[in-house]
């Protein structure tokens, strides 16, 4: 399998993340909430669906804001990399070219 599709999705994710940092902040908030409630595992796509719902309810316009499902593995890895207390909260599978997944931007949250 070529690394082409992974690079494509990583680059799209990076652009989306740069343009929409509030999505990461929201996912971080939800992940910390889940961890604080005692959950040991949670699916990133569940958190993405919750973020979609909340953001849809909070905005007056329907401007086509979309969080692509293909960004889920990148957000999961980014959250666990930036916040060590969240490591292991999300199940991740080995990606072809795993070295392409992190660091996305190298920032730490907590």
C-alpha cells in the first residue's frame, strides 16, 4: 500500500485543524470529561459526533461546517500525544507510515 492516501489525509487534517482549532479544544474537553467520569476507553467518532451536534446547536448559520470522519485517528493521536493523562483512552490501529501520524504540531496541553 502506498503512503499517498495517508499523506493526503494528514495534510487535509492539518489544514482543517489550523483553520478550526476550536474543534480540538472541544474534543479535549469531552475526552477529559469522559476520563474524569471513569471511562477507560471511548471512541473518537463518538466525540466527533457530539462536537458536531454541539457546534450545530451553537451556530446560527448552516455554513457547511464539517468534521471529516477520516480525521478521527489524527485527533485521537493528537489528544493522547498532547495530554499524557488521556493515553490509552482511544484505541488506535497501526497506520501505514505510522511516523506520519505524529507529531501533528508538537504542542502539549497538560
